[in-house]
C-alpha cells in the first residue's frame, strides 16, 4: 500500500464541481476521507469528501491551486442553527378560528 497523497491539487467531484487547494487524507467516521483546504482571498475553507465522490485529482503547483482557490471562492458552510430565523410567511390556508366564535355566539 502506498502512502496517502498530500499536496496541492485540482479536485473534481462527481464530475460536476471543481475546486483547488491543499489535499490530505484524514480518517473520520471509520473511513478515509479527502481533506481539501481551499485558500481564498480572505480565509481558508476546509471541506471533507468521501473517496467515492472524487472523480479526478490532478496534482498541481501551490501557485496554481491558490489562484484557482481565489477565483472559485467556495463559501464556508454555515450551520443553519446560527442563521437568523426567517420571518414566517402567512399560510393562506391557515384559518385562525377563535373558540368563542362558534355557532350560537351572540357577540357580534
């Protein structure tokens, strides 16, 4: 068995998404995963992928990987629990029935 790859690379995921950064292998959840550190303009975004989602990995230079990382700019994941709550949209089918407004109620 060869040593796991570690270095700068362009990574294609399922043939649909292309990212570039520093690639290493880490074990999580009992399986080996690809760790991709994408170096953008303002920050480093770390993403983990299962091996079966990697369509192609092309080793490249640090300069090329950083330039692609700046251009592609993947957004960091924000846990939905930390996002501000969205205002609830009124449901046109949600009829607010007051229990006192039943048949025989002579209020009005």
